[in-house]
C-alpha cells in the first residue's frame, strides 16, 4: 500500500527512477596536482550547483581522488550551503551589481518572456534557482568559481519587495 516505491516512477526500460529533491549541474571539473617526494599526486576538483527550481539553490566546491568522489562531495556541500532567492513573478525583485575578487556581475530583472540572458556559469545557477526571466552580464574575470560565488553573494544581499517596503517604513 504505502511502500516507498509508490512515489517513484519507471523509465522506458522498466527501471525505477528515483525522484531527487534537487536538480544538480556540474559546472566545472579540473584536475589539480600536488607535488610530493615521489612525483605528483593528481586529484579532481568539482564545482557543482544544486537547486529545486523554486528559489532554493546551493553551491559546492570539493576535491576527490576521482571525479565521482569529487562530484559527490561537492553535491553534499552544495546541499549544506543553500540560499533562498527572493523571486518576484519568475524574476528577481531588483537590479544588483556585485564584485567578488576580480569577477563583477550585473543582474537585472526582466519582463515575462525575456528568458535567461546569461552566459557560462551564471546560466546554470539562475536555471537551478528557478529564475525564468533575467538580464545579466559577467564583467572582469571569466573564472567560473569566482563568478558562481559572486552570484551567490548577490542572492544573499538581495531583498524581497516586502523586505524593501518594511525597510522604507522604518
């Protein structure tokens, strides 16, 4: 009757497909090395973004001996570092410009039907956050890690329309 399988569905091959709480996207995987006495030790660094497409999004940056381990560690870290994005009719409530290290980003609300005007790492974050209409620009560095961190700092500083009204009243 109420088995855990009831919530899952099957794919075309008849295998069970488990519905995950968050969608995830691997933004970047890099091979990093450490020099030791016997030579070089290679590891992998993964930058992963997870989100529910309804306003919650998280970022994880972790290393592992192989790619799968690095991605799993990054996904777990991303789930712990979640940020709530204040959405206003599928866009952000106000424009924001932010600098993180050498990366500068500009996010502006857009009218319905505009879509996500963003490139590179920003697009992944905005899609998983549930933003449907936005104008954005990456200025300065093209470093994916710094650009993703810049978007997250912008999300943390962003205020909803209700919060702005309360601040103006006080």
